[in-house]
C-alpha cells in the first residue's frame, strides 16, 4: 500500500446501474471471507454493480494481489474479474492528472472520467483532493460509505 492509504474496500449489495472505479486498496480488503468488507466482493461477483477497469488498473490489481497473497491467487482473481459480465474494460485517451500527490493514482480518476463512472471508491488519502475539484467532478466514496450504499 502507498503512504496515506488504508486497507479499506467496499462493494454494492443492491442491484444498481452504478458504474464504479474501485481502488486496489478496496479490492484487497474485500477478498478475505473473514473481512467485514467481503460483501463488496460478493456483490461484484453477483453483478450488483459495474466495475470499470483499464489494462493499467488490472496490471496493478494483479501486482498488488500477488504481493499480498500469492501469484496464483492474483491470477485467479484477475481471471474471475475478466470473466464477470459486470466488469467492463475501458480505454483512456486523455490524462487529467487530478492527483498530484501520487500521480500513479490518476489511472483510477482517468478511468472514472472516461467512463462517466458514478464514483471512485478508495480509502487512499490522495484521492481526497477530488472533493475540491469542480471539473471534472468525480464523487469519492470510502469503503465504509460504499458498503453502506450496497446494503441499501
């Protein structure tokens, strides 16, 4: 994890048409069956929300998952994501550079803008700058907020 981030992660549990861009820290905390955030991952598998990704995001997911678990688990999770009908791959053609504190996080905001995502879900402190950027407006939810949204 980067400095300033927590191990937060959340997903929707109610059928919605929301499209979300979910930061890796949220994915990591929702994988364990013992995690209080597991309903997020379960909701993803059940198609209760749309996860928007790019190749760059999938690569980071696989790298971080392999670091925190094992490479074979990371590959299985990526394979699962790629086979879920509610995981949509996107192409990003413009770099907004909205997060200057950690430029690597811009892959998530760029994906959100390119796909007109409902929100970005992250517990990384660097994303808080989004609350002060009027355009392009990106709603930011932390893992707890997203979990509550899914449970409605």
